[in-house]
């Protein structure tokens, strides 16, 4: 598990929101994802994590920087190469209700990506039934419509749709946030089983750290369009360095009543990405800010083996 499948280099996605104002949803993010690993990505709503996922998969064009997928610049692929990229990289969305066309049968939803292969009707139906069974549904479900399913089942349909074209890399954008807690573990387990069977690579986006620990090999933490820390899942939980990561972790209850962790309550609201603070974007809420923090942008720096952080306290 050493080859980098995805390399994101100084990626930026800015939106022009009028009057010369730029909303810097993703603002200079650099990291890579190895083949077969799961990179968890967390941060509050509005931190840019979904925009980052959508820019990687080319639902948005990039403003600057690049995304290399298996060594090729994804945003410059054309023709056959672009079509192959759109098969190799698939997305699972947060709200299965909204992402499945209510007027289409499950058969047609899952087969959409297959249809360019010109399969016979029988082969198409067989493939969809196989995919339904793979995600824990029954082949009898193929003729039904999305509203006839529970939230967890709809997410399974979304996963089957993504798998139909045999992708290598899946961006899962908050795939369990809209589901009941009792169902979340089932969907995470399904994603893990599929990863083991098919060697999939995942970018797993979630809004809090408790959701990603179990599934992630490494975890990245975003704040206001920037990546602020990234480390192996175990190291990030055991030794968070960035004050924002420390605050996020302090809000997760520890199941052991003998262990006490002091809760760090962040003051103020998340600033607008259209008007980010100078220097370190976290400085207006950081309990450890020093004068340098308002004047200089902290460098994204590797401070330990594969442990990256952007904070003046470690430079
Ligand atoms: Fe806090 Fe300064 Fe580090 Fe930013 S650079 S997280 S403001 S200490």
C-alpha cells in the first residue's frame, strides 16, 4: 500500500460571489492518498471538505493547483481518458433520497453507468441483480422505486450505483450523516468489506471525528478552506497537535468513565470563507494564538512521520 493513487497539490477552488468578492472554499490544499487506504476528512460545515471532494472528482473545475489521479492531471483529461477517469472515480452522496431519481426504478438507477457498455437486456439485469446482492439487498428490489426503501437501504442503492462501473477510488461525501445511528455502522461495515474484496481506495468525508476513526487509515482536518492537520488515525487521536483538532477531539465522549478529558469550547463562529482572517485562518478562535498568527500564514509542514500540521507552534 505505497503507491499514491491521488495527489492533490496546492488545490484551490474559489467562487466569485459578485462585487469582486471571492469565496475561497478550498484554498491551497496538498495531500496524497495511497492505493487501498481510506483517508477520512473532517471539519465543520462550511470548511470546504465537500467542495474539495467535488473538485477532485471534477464536478467543479479547479481555480488553481492540480489533482493527479494515477499520475495524470485529472482536470486536463479529455476524450477517452476523461471517460475512464469518470468510471474510475465515483461518488457516494450524503442524502440518498435526494441523489436517487424518484421516477426511476432501482434497476435503471444502478444500470445508468452500465448503459454505455451496450450490454444486452439480460446481461444488464443480471449485473444489476449481482450488484444488489453485493450491497446486501435482494434482486427482487430491482423493480422498485427509491421511496419504497429505508434510508439505509437507499444508501446501499447509491453504493451499488457507484460500484456498477467498477471504480478504483470512491469519494464518500458524508455517506452516513443522514442515517440513524443504528444503521451507520452497517453502512460503514459494508464499505469496509467492499474495500477488502475489491481493493478500493476511499476519501471518506464526515463532519466529526467520531465517525471516521473506525474506517480511516489516516485523517485530515479542514478549517476554512485549509487543511490544518493530517496524521494516521491512531496518532491523530492519541496526539492531536493543531489547536482546532484538539478542540474537535475534546468534544467526543470517552466511553471509559475513569478517563476525563477537558472539553475545549471554541469561542465565536466559523468566519466566512469570503472574508477569512489574515495569517492563520483559525486565529480568531484559537486559544493558543500568538502575535505571529495574525501576520503570517503557517506553513503546511511534516512534523513527524507522516504527521502534517499547519500551525506556528510547530514551525
Ligand atoms: Fe493557533 Fe496560531 Fe497555531 Fe493558528 S498558527 S492554530 S492561531 S497557534
